């Protein structure tokens, strides 16, 4: 079976991490997999080495280009390069790559849902819901949202996690020597990650002996105004968070493992892969109280419904987190990429065996005002 997995970037965002891990796990099962992506900022490859064939389509930056124009150009450039008829299964992992597929039925993974106001982006995301012949979601909570909004019935296949990679980093003290004790958030400074809420909670925490560290932050969108608000608020609160930016792939597990608490105050998520990696490393996790996170994490994390609750939960985790973290490690061990790949392979076979994925589609009109897919 020849499978094409399509993603929109080479950067270490959650959907891209998912795409690469799934591709390699499928290849280990004997599937002929190729990963397609756009090479933004001159990238000729992904943020890490990949053991399956990769096709990186050059996507040079255009100075002054708007978000909407960049979305449309991304779709056009990938569409012009990609030949879907070369594959038995075409599986898009985001709205840009989904819109780039033409002429064949294809699969789409809906990682999570969000709202957008940019017209080009809203149209891109709506098409990426209604046009695919079959849908996968990484959690039942997101699948329920898709079903409610569009009348579709996605197949639920949870993420995996490279638990061994993060477990092996436990005890590495390099980051602790540099940063002291710290609360870590991964994903950059942006609205969906709850960055302002975390900043306010850290101020309420009142623990000058513990640093707030922010890592990551590669995205298509322009969050400069939000980041400026975040930085201005930090000054007003008299805080000096440590902002690392993107962290090298090989250095990330030790950064996570050395944290005292992993903070995950997202306002929208589809699964919570970064938090699961922290649990694999034995780090206590505090998350926002979202249905999808309760589905995935159960009682292995502490949930917080608001900023004061987030501060209280982080403070408690600083004191008794290691006891609770043992259950988190056990949970992380249950989510494997091999299991995710086997579920995908069975799903692909059901589509190919049916002759066309069209038989799996529930045709319904698009719903005005419903959530749209986030890249």
C-alpha cells in the first residue's frame, strides 16, 4: 500500500510531530509511506531526521504578505507539486494540505477546532471539513464537535507518544543547572496556548524561587500583537519569564524532564501530546479544564478552571507532584505510535477495500457559524 501523508510545515508543531511519528510507525509495519510538506523559511527538511521518504516543496517567504495571501499561496504551491494519483491513500493532516489535494478522494485528520475571521482561512478550513471522503480525530471530544457541527462521523484514533525518549531524560540536570527550579510551558506565546492566563497565574503563585519558562513557538499566524501584550503585562507584574523560543529536538526531552511542573493552560486542544510527553518524563502536569483533556488524562493531571485555580494547582504540584506523576508515567506508556499506526492501517484497508473512501462520507451542508479547523 502506498500512502502519502501531507502536512503544512517542517516546524515542530503538534500536527507535524504527529505526522512524522505516524509515518515512521506505518513504515515499520511495511507500509510504503511518503511525507509531503512545504519548506518554509528555506527549510530543506524537517526539524528532525526522518526515516521515511520526504518531499519538501520550496516555499520562499514573501515580505509583507498577509496571512490570507500566505494561506492561498501555500495551498497553490503544494497542489502544483503533489501528484495524488501516485498513492493508494492520500491523508492530509491540516487544512492547507487538505485544500491542496485535488482529483482523488482523501482522508483528513481533524486535530482540533477553532474559530477564524480571516476570510481565506475560514474558507480553507470549511473546505477541509466538507470535502474529505473520510475523517480521523485524535480524540472522541473533537469527533463529537465535528459530528455536532457538520453531521460527519470521524473515526477516533488517539495519538501515540515516544514515552521512552522522554522517560530516558529523567535525571538529566543540564537545564536545572541553567534555569534553577521552573514551571515549563511548550508551544510558544499565543492565544490558544493560554499564555496570558499562565502569566497571570504565575504572578499569583508568588514563588520567586521558581522560574516561568516558555519554549517553542513556530506558527503560520502573526501573534506579534498578542506577544506584545504578554510582554507588557509581564513588565507590569514585575516578572521576568525565560522565553527560550524553539528548542532543538534532541534537547527537548531533558528540558521537559527537568521541569518541576509542566503547565498546559490551553483554551483549545485536540489531544494534549506535549502534556503526555511531560507525564512520560515523570513531571507533574497542570492543565486547563477541557473535555478533551479530561478524556485523555483522567486523574493523572490537575485541572484548573480559571487563573486563580491554575496558580493554586501549580503551587500544589510544586510540593506533591512527584507522587502523582507515577500514574502519569503509566498512562503515557499506554499510548504508542505502533498502536496508532495499526489502527490507521486497518482504517486505510477498509477504505481501499471498499473501492473508494466516498462510501464513508456523510454528506451534509456546511454549517454557518460552526467552528472551523485550526492548522
